[in-house]
């Protein structure tokens, strides 16, 4: 009579054991699914970020192309004006070239005339010298004649009455000789003045002839240069015409690029929006999977996360008790502990902030958080955050002083006093569930990431939700 109930109990026990095994298996599979989804979510998030960056870049390119197209049209207009100006210049240069050739011809004729004048002046100087020579010879003859007439007069005086007629002739010859001397003197004086003036004039003329020779050489060069100007302008006109043609082609090509870029930008923007929707959906799926994992644990089924859950819940309760006792003992006021007044710390990158309770948590939390790093070899960090995801006091190894101009190193080693308002950090701070198990891809800095589980439990201070304690550990 007592055998059947024993068999029923045994069957029930077996069913319960089998049920627990199935629930455990489901929980483990859901946990792995959560991790896989979190990993995919990280990849999709990276892709979304890249698409957003590409979309912004394409918008920038589109704007630049529009501006380039506008500038191209401006260049096209300027090139058209330049071609017209060059044509006008060619006409003017052709007219000016004719006038310049005439001027050069006139200057050349003037130089030739001036050279002839200089030659004539030179001949005149020679003639004056000849006249001066003849005048001196006449003066010499005059003096000799005067001497002869004097001798004739003496001889006539000796002849007495017989020489009176000869005396008269001798006197006239003397008078003529005197007049000749006076005339030759005046001629010589005049020739002297003319010679001085002619010498000065010849010097000026000689300088002028030298200058004229230089002008002739220059005008000879000007002639060839004048002939080259129209040819040069013709080449300039041809080059400008080529620029005009190329600018037209560039303008047309930029129009095509603008249209293609606009289409591509629209496509990328739509893809980015769709990916954003996918991210939201995947976030909901991950949240549901994490909730299912939590439900399995709350059913009392043993999972690989159970030891961590129990440890985090105990730690959250201990921290809440210490915070409550501190407020009651007035070691810190309630307003200071719950303050959300964040004061940036100067010259920090990534930015760090202080609150009225930061110094308090720096004193209280390390003795509670540091031992959790030895709870398992998988544990990466243990730190408390408030409802905004602000992490005032981190583990010692993540609380190094920042280095100037090294944000990558700071991001990995200086994680205290920072607000982590990402999906995981904010959820850990705001959740009031008995515990929250999340999977996520953690950025370790320097482009390195690692898949982790983030287990958190809420911290209550005298029944008021302050935030949560986070325990992050690596995934198997």
C-alpha cells in the first residue's frame, strides 16, 4: 500500500530535476544568445557610426561640390570675359603696332637727319679751320706788304722830287696793308668765337649722336617686339579658349557629381536610418533576452552567473547600509549624497567631473570594491554608479592620474570620476530590479574591445534608490 506513493514522489523528483536541467540549459542558451546579440549589436553600432560619418562626409562633399560648381561657373564667366578682353586687346594691339612702327620709322629718319647735321657741323669745323689758316696767311702777307711799303717810302724820300709819285703809291700800299691787317684781325676774332661755339655745339651733337645710336639699337629691338606682341596675344587667346572649353567640361562634370553625390547621400542616409531602427529592435531583443536570463536565475535555478549574482546583491546591500548609516550619523548629508551637480575637472580628456559626494565615496568604496577583483579571475572591475551612470570611485588600477595630450591612454586607465551614460552604464544605474545582467562589448581604449557581462544590483539609501553596483566579468 505504501509503494505507489513512493514511486510518485520519485517520479515527481525526477520531473523537477529534469525541469531544472531544462531551465538551466535554456538560461545558459539565452545567456549565450544575449552575448552573441550584444556582439552583433556592437558591430552594427560600429557600422551605424561609420554610416553616420559617411553620411556627414557625403553631405560635406555635396556642399563642397555645389560650391565648386558655383565657383566653376564664376571661373567660366571670368574665362569668357578674358577671351573677349583678349580679342579686344588683339585689335587694339594691331592698331597700336602700326602706329608704333610709324613712330619707329620717324625716329629712325630723325636719327639719320641728326647724324647728317652732325657730319655737316664737322665739315663746317674743318672749313673754319681752313679759313682761319688762310686768314693767318693773309695777315702774314699784310705785315710783309706793310714792311715793303715802309721800305718803299724810305727809298722814295731819298729820291727827292723824283720819288714823290712812288711815295704816294707806297703810302696807298701801306694804307691798304693796314686795312687788311684790321680785317684779318676781325676775321680771326670772329673765327675764334665761332670755333668756341662750334666746339660746344659739336660736343652736344656728339652726345646726341651717341644717344641716337642707342635709340636706334632700341628701336630696332622694339620693331621685332612689336611684331611679336600680336603673336603672343594669339597664343594667350588660344590658351584662354582651351581654359574656357575645359571649364565648361569641368562644370558639366561637377553637375553630374552633384547629382550622383546627392543620390548616394540619400541612399546612405536611408541606410543609416534603417540601421538605427535595427539597433533599436536589437536593443529590445537583447533586453528581453537579459530579462529571461534574470527570470531563470530568480526561479532559483543554478546558472554560471548565480555566484556573481549572489555576491553583487550582497555587496549592494552592504553599500546601501553603509551609505544609510553615514547619512544618519551625518558623515554626509542626504542632499550631498544624492547631488547631481557635476563640476568638470579642468584639462581632462576624456572629461572627468566632481560632485559633493566624490570624496566620500573615495574613502568608503575602495575597501568594498577592491576585494571583488579577487572573486574570480574573470572579473575586470567592480564599481558603483549613481542613477546618471556617474562613476565617482573606480578600482585603483583604473584610477590613474591623467596624462596630458594622451586621451587614448586616459580612456583606458583613468575611468574614475566619469559619466558612463551608455546603454549598459545608464541601465545599471537606473535599474531597481533585484539584479540586472547585461552583455556588452567594452571599449578598452586604443581600438581594443572585449565581450563582457555586466551584472548590477540596486543600492538603496534609507529606502531611496541611489544607483547600483556594477560587476563586470569576461565571457567564457
